[in-house]
């Protein structure tokens, strides 16, 4: 994830990202500081939201696996009692 964010930042500051009109999003010496700050906040907000989504998906998978394991252990204990 960190490498991806570094790549996005390099793309932004080298002018390879496009704005709504199709021009470069960042032009050195012409882009106002406020616009740069807004874009950086957007870049890191996307990174955090993606990370949180990955964590929630991982938690869902872990809960499913532990639930399945608990059911299987319960079934094996019941079968041994018969």
C-alpha cells in the first residue's frame, strides 16, 4: 500500500494525473497550495478507506473460518459421543 501511495504521489507531482478538464492536475509553480493540499487529502483519504475496507473483509473471512471450525469441532464431538 505504501508503494502504491508513493507511485500516486509521483504521478501527481510529475503532472501525469488529469483534472476534470483533461489537463494536468499539478503544474509546478502555477498550482495553488490550497489545491495541492486538497488533492493530497483526497489521495490519502482514498488510501485509508481502501485499507479499512481490506481490514473489514479480512475480519469477515476470519469470522467465517472460526465459525466453520467451531461447527466442525462440535459435530466431531457429537459423533464421538454416539
